[in-house]
C-alpha cells in the first residue's frame, strides 16, 4: 500500500511525520530519513491494530482549495 505522509520540524528541532489517512499515526526522528522510517513502522503497527479491532484501515482524505 502507498500512503501520503507529511513532515515538519517542531520547535525542538525534531522532524514530525504523520500519515493523514490513518488517524493518530504519527512518529518523529532527528532527520527526515529517520522520521520517514519511523512513520513507516508506525503505519504498519496502526494498520495491524485497526485490522485486529475490525476498524476501517484508513479514512478518506482530500485536497481543498482555500483563497489566501
């Protein structure tokens, strides 16, 4: 499966990685590479738990346009 992730640097310098399609699926790392690998592991774990509990594996995501 392929997932979109987001990454940003927090106020302490850690890189935060999230998977918007899986609620609560967040990880971090000292570098983008570490954060990406950690969120891959988190995605696998989240999918396993959601499957065990009979929950939908993902939620729908979409893009919206906002005038700024």
